[in-house]
C-alpha cells in the first residue's frame, strides 16, 4: 500500500506537544509494521521544514532530515508538476487550498493513491481517505477485521 504523507501529519509526528502527535505516531507505527510506503512531494518537504524551523527549532529540521526524509519516496516537482498544480489552484478558486495541497492532489490522482497521512480536511473534501489506522478511544486498529479474516 502507498499512502501520501502531508505536512500536517509529518509535523505532528515530530512535534511531541502537537495535539495530533499521538495519532500521527500511532499511524506511523502502523505504516512501519505493515511495510506501507509513504510518498510525498518536494513541496511538502519544503513546507514541513519551514514550519519546523519557524515554530520549533533547527534541531527539529535536522531530526526530520535524518529520521523521516530517508524513508519517504519523494516526487520532485518539475515544471510540469508545478503547472498542473497551478492550474488546479486556479480551478479550485479557494484561498484556503494551498499550492502544496493542489500538487498533492495531482500526484495522488495520477498515481491512484486514495489514502493520505494527514490531518487536513481538504483531502476528504476531494474524496481522499485520511489514514486512521488507530482508534485511540477503542484501543484497536480500525483497518483490521475483528473476525481476523
């Protein structure tokens, strides 16, 4: 399975006092245990590094670079990807949907990826599923069949 990794989840994974950290960590542990591939874009990397640098510290950036970036498959945005994302942003006509989001949607659609590791509601608004492999209230994995079949 391939899951698209978005800034909101990557940031929450690294920042222990982020309100979504526990959920991000639980999902990430599920991905590791199930050999799930995480795909992202170079725009998400830039956005994540910028947030970590400005809101947390340079040390958090180095942690991201050393611990998380090596396990991500990255689609590096070239002129074609950038143009597609800009066209989508024009079509969206929404100030709340970023260029990074638009590129993410384009990549996901082109690769038939239906699930995103994110806490950004814009993904579900466009028909994608948000990875929620852990129900913290029930203490069990949502993605598993309780009967074991």
